[in-house]
């Protein structure tokens, strides 16, 4: 596995952060600074990030069938291994699940289904856009949407960069629930604060955002803070 892929799944670092850490000589392989994220990790290499945890890389020839941990995240917690300013979901989980990798994020103000796995390769299978793993949300907004607004949310260009790159935030589907200001939204690709950014662009407040499904895994009637194990 490339060092870049390992760091993105293990630490959830961005490519830019990894480049900066390499320049600062803060990424060590077997206690020696690394010069490129293209380094191919070998069996039992030890990866150390100065200021972070030390991890032993173990090469796997095939992805084994893993258990997935389903967790119902409450509002007020961040999906992160560590955060100096906020409480994290790992503070709510038993010690035996502390080293699992989370699959996708929910922001602090959102709640609902978070998946965790012991296998970083599974994170890639869920998060990479090419796999098109759908995610479903129930979103309560400040008012009922107009027909034109629903049409806009299905294919919304939020901004255009200086280089002409379009920031396209697309809902695969959005449907109203029981003639109320609650909508079910399905995404195939989730970007940072995807749903909130679209509604903010329409000057509509998101009152509540709950993820209820990711891939084949559903929240069902799980209570907040509750967790359970399921087979892949």
C-alpha cells in the first residue's frame, strides 16, 4: 500500500497536510524521515507521525470479511480520533473499539449513523466516489421548499474557483416527508458539510440533520449513543 493511501485512511489526513508533514520531516518510517508519499509500505514497517500516534503497518494480501460497528452519534460530538476543542465519538465508545477507523464524517451539529471498521481498506471501499456508496439523511429545514428550490438542490453549483473548477454539490434524490419541512436526501458522494452548504446557499436553515443509512447499513430504531456489531 502507498504511504499516501495509508495516511489518508489511518489518520484521515488530506493530501496537502501529508505533503506539509513530509516537508517538515514529521513523518518517519522505521524512525527515518520520509521524502515522498509515494513510498510503498512493506510488511511490518513502523509509521510514526511526530506529535501523533505510532502505527505498525501490516501488509494484507486480501481484504478479510470484517465486522462493521454501527454507532448512533448524538449532536455535540465530532467524528475524529482527537480534537483539542471538542468531545469526540471515541469518548463514547468502549475501549475495544478505540482503534477502529470511522467511515465518513458527520459534523458536530449532525447526528445519526456512523460506521467504524478495523480494516482501513474498507474505509476506501465506502468513501471513494468510484464505489458510489449511497448515504441517506433526514433533514429538517426552516420551511417547506418550493418546487424550483428542490430542482436546484439536485444539481447545484455552489461556486466556481479562479481556475474555473466548478464546486458541484449534487443530491441523487430529495423527497418531502409527509408534507412537512422534513426531507429525505440521498447522496452518492459526500463532500464537507455537503447538505448544509446547499441549503445555506438557498438561505434556508437546517434545523436537524440525521444520517439514517450508509450502503446496506441502517440506523433503524437504535437509540442515541447505542452501538452494535454487524457482518459486512
